[in-house]
C-alpha cells in the first residue's frame, strides 16, 4: 500500500511539474508574440510616417515643412500610445483591489493592526 501511495505521489509531482512547464512555455510564447507584434507595429508606423513624408514632398511641400508635419504626426501618435498605456496601467492597478474579496479582508486586518488601543 505504501508503494502505491509513493507511486501516486510521484506521479502527481511529475504531473504538477509538467503542468507548470506547460504554463511557463505558454507564458513565454505569449510574451514573445507580444514583442514580435510590437516590433511589427513599430515598423508599420515608421513606414507610414515615411510614406506621409514622401507624399508631402510629392505635393510640392517644402522639405522642412513636411518634416514638421511628420514630426507632429509622430508626436501625436506617441502621446496617444503613452496615454493608452497609462490608462491600462491604472486599470490594472485598480482591478485586483476591486475583484478580490480577500484583499478587503486583508485591508481590514491591517487597519485593525494599525489602530491604537488605549
């Protein structure tokens, strides 16, 4: 009986390690794909800015003025992406507090520890 329990425990530990490795591989793949997507989107944005600059030059706009317009477009795109990123970071920092009932219990416990008893 002890040998059977030992085999079951060993099997569970191997299965747990396999699931952990599978989860870890999945997380690594998602991160790698997110990085590749970010590189591709960056390349597309750079290409579109170059096309905009070329189009402005083809419509007989001076190179300095075309550079100012494309610079303004690049600045606008960058500010929009930074604003979007900050909004999502703010949502992520608020979400765990709002969704976890355990966090409210822990907050109550820490508040109780912090109050002075006279």
